[in-house]
C-alpha cells in the first residue's frame, strides 16, 4: 500500500507538467543542465536523419556505418555478456582476428563508461558507433549527441515512442536534430517513428525552430565512418 500511494503521489506531482521524457541510460557526456530532457528543448521542425548499416545509403538512409549485420550480431553477443561482467574469451579472440570487428569494438569500449549502454538490444551496437562518428558532423565543442529517450504523457506511464539519437546545443540544450538507427534494410519504420514524435511535439505546441543551425549540412555528409 505504501508503494502504491508513493507512486500515486509521484504521478499527481507531474499532473501539470505536460509531456514527459525518460532517459533509458545514464549518459555522462551530457552537460549538467541538459541531462533531463524537457519539452522546451525541442522545436518544430527538428532535422530528421536515419542511420543504417553498410549499404544503407542506397535504401534512402541519411548515413551509413560500414558494418555488416553479422558483425553487429557478434559484437552484440560479446557486449551483452560484458555488461553482465562476463568475459567471453572465445568471442573476444574472434573479434581480435578481424580488423573490422576489432576497430568497432575499440570504438565502443572507448565510450563504454560514458555512454551507458547496457547492450540488451542488438541495435545499441550501431547506436554507439553512430553517436561516436556523428561528431564528425556536429563538433563536440558546440553540440552533444545522446539518445535512448522515451517520451510519454505526464499523466500516463505508457510509452508513446523512443528517440534513438538526438543532437542538442551545449549552450542552450536546444535539440536541433533527431535520428533513428536501424540495422534492418527498410527505412519505413524509422520514418514512421520520427513522424510520430513530430506529431507529439505539434500536439503539445512545441516552439517553432528558431536556431541558427543549417539542416542542409546533413545532406552533404559522407557515409558515417568514411574519411
């Protein structure tokens, strides 16, 4: 009964707070004033982008990272065990023998403590790699890149959707771009998810975009991971 009452009181305290965002991981790279997502940080329209695996550009994605689906699966199995404190030596040796797998594992491990992924889903492998390489497009001194943020109404615990990646300004926390990351070949689901989020912002009267970021820059970027 005490637990139920505490939950109800918490619920009521957000009754007039409007839309509510819940980060699903602790991202230590975020500026302190931007750690808690708020509706005022989002504007309409934010630039939308889509990140996929090798070959994704030909499927209509904005970015692609040069990883094969099978390699993503191998890394996922290793990292899922690692997140539980289990060292899978057989997989580790396999990864070390492949230049591509070793490269990607090194990148992920260099950000492991800061990003806070627990790798309970395969897609988080590509999300981690994508965030790392998107800083080529969004300079780290000006922008932060995070994600894994659920959104829902303040009066309901039911999740409406989740943002895989969002890009914000370090000085104002204003979100200037949102993205979906998919290991699959189709982009339709990703587009539907971001349309749902934009409808959510429109419904809750988010502010018109007023920043100085030029979204056309995104259209000029070479595939993620290429140099």
